[in-house]
């Protein structure tokens, strides 16, 4: 399955982070780790450098995420709508 996902390229304390907006919590045919690896591979193939963070809103509008541990404190406090305001591109990703 091919997906075109919106992204925001951010720099957080001198670390490049590619925020990938996904529709709901990851529920891939494989594991969440495989899903995250697919996002990382697609970003690398597209020439996007930095850490990858997948984000989605929960049913209450709170930000949920998959990200490296060093970015957890940022994603725990940032509002999903604030992240959406930073969207500045798309990422094509193949999920199997």
C-alpha cells in the first residue's frame, strides 16, 4: 500500500526531526516496529535526514507519537494543532 503522508521538518535543539502525520494509532499488518522502520526507510530514500517521529491525535485531541526517546519530552507537551501548523511537505511511504 502506497501512502502520501504529510510531514513537518523541524529542528529541535540542533536535532533535525521529520514529523510524519499518520491517521490514527499504527495498526499495521506487521508490528509497530516494522511500521516505524518503513517510515524511517521512506524518509531516508527521500533524502530527509534526522530523527523520525510519527504523530496522530487520540480521540480527545491529544498528541500521540512514536519517536526516539530524546524527543519524548517535546512530543509529550506539544499540541497536535501546533504540529499541524508546521506541515511543510509530504512523504511517500510503502507499507506492506
